[in-house]
C-alpha cells in the first residue's frame, strides 16, 4: 500500500474521509442515507488508519472489453477524471519507482478545441454519451477524404472512428457519412479537423472545426489502424477505449479504465447521496470542514477539505428545503 500525497483531489479527499467516519449506532441514519455504497464497496482503502492509502495493483482486474463498456454506461467523465487523479497521485508519489509505470493515465482530448457537434439529442435526459473502441485513421493529404470513406468498410459494431485530417480546412464527414457509420454499428466519430451538417448528424460526433465546404475524394491514403494518431492533442492507439459526453472525450487502454472503474462508481454513489442530503436540507459546507479549511488556508497552513468528524451529529430537516 502506498501513501497518497496531500495534494490529492478534493473529491478524493471527501470520498476517503466519508469512508473513515467513526459511526456509532446512533449515526446509522446518516451513514445509510449519505454513503452506504462507499462503506460497502470501496475495497482499495486501508481501514487500519485514517490516512488515505491505495494499492494501485490491487484494483487491476482483467475485464473483457464488453464488460468495461457496460460499466462505463452508468458513469460520466467527471467521476472518471476524479478517479484518474487519485491513481495518478498514488503512482507519482509512490516510494516504489516501479509503481509509476503500473498505472497509465487516462487522456483527455483538448477541451478548448475538441467539441461535441451534435445539436439534436445533445440535451436529452442523461446527456449524449459516446463509448466505443478506437479505430484510427491518419489522412496524409489534407482536404481529401477518400480514405475516410474507405474506412467505413472496416467498421464493426461497437467501433468508433478517430481521424486526424492532417490539417484539413474542408469537411471530411457529415450527415451522409454518419448515417452510414451508424447503420454499420459505429458508435461515433472524432475528427481532428472539420465536419459539417451539425443539425443532421446521425451519431455522436466530436471535431475541432466545422466547415460547410467538403473536400475532394481522389487520394487513396492510409488504411485504417495503420498506426497511433494524434487527435485532440493526445495519442490515440488502435483498440483504445473512448468515452465521450457533454464535458469532453477521454481515451485510455482497457487496463487503464479497469483500474479506475471501481473508484469512479463509488464516487458517483457518494455524490448521489450528498445530493440527497442537500435535498433534505443539509448544506454541502455543513457536511465538510469548509470554514475551518478556508481559515487555515488564509493563514497559510496546511489543510484538506473533508467530511466533518462529527457528521453523525448533523440533524436532517424533515422536509426538503427549497431555495428561491
């Protein structure tokens, strides 16, 4: 077990602190209502100490890709990134240099440029979500997308096409392409370059640019999965798992996602219970040491934001509180 730096993420601290509360029988109401999943499932923590420890090797289980994708369906990019930060911190602050190579972090495509282009169903309940297996394509002649059309013949159900257009300024895909991609079972399209027809896209589409002007279709170009590519300023390998939602696009190997799934699922469970608590009238700040934390930081002293040790003494209002 390796000690985590005090600079671990806020949600990681809150989550870990919740697990370590010393709950008496009289506190069972709060424990059951606020974070039951945390108590019953978070197996990466050492219960022998109040310091946060994680064994980054313990949580790596061999999962079939289909199992990983199925579990990702119930998650969003925020909790996945929070779990990734925890594992990064463990690896980087480990006394064992070998642990630095044990965890390969999840990549985030540049949020400033890689944008979700779908305007239809973008705000449906639960939000638009894109999960699939990366099939990579490097265009070696800008503005000619014949190789993109060729890639359709190699798309299987569950695949997600990721394209680097080589600096194209003309669209390489639109409504016709995405309709065919969806018909073949494709889960989405990511383009480092322009797309068009944003009101008529038939599957989730992310791109760095939009242009109504289409390119040419004359150059054969590279075949699909010829090599890793750069897309959204990060490397995407053929076979990587891609997760996209309204907040951004994450990329990682099956092992990387397997490493963080359990933590992300528990973060989601804790956040849901916190929201339930707030609906019952307990403020988020009241459930943490927020005021003390701010006071100590103003004085330049070390502090961490966490659940209060006397959480079990907090009384819930009988009815939800509504704010004007």
